[in-house]
């Protein structure tokens, strides 16, 4: 029963997206990457990252 966690730390999200931690925090601050704040702790919902990536792939033109 080892289900994936529902949220990622900013550092984990940065690694997953292959971005720097600082830039990932910047995306959160600009509202471009959905996040949740619990006190000082900021987490990124895993589903938000999956939706962003799926939407990006859907916007690509079909292969020639």
C-alpha cells in the first residue's frame, strides 16, 4: 500500500520538472504553479503538475 503522495515539496516539484528550486518558488509566487500554504510550508499538489503537463502536451501540434 505504497501510494504516491498527493503533494510535493517545492524542491521535489523542481526536480520533477527539471527546474531550479529558486525558479520553482518564483512560479509559485507568480501564481503560475498552483500551491498550498500551511503556515510557512508550501506544497505543490501532484495533480496540478500532472494537469499542467497534460495541457501542454495537448497544445502541441500533431506530428508530421
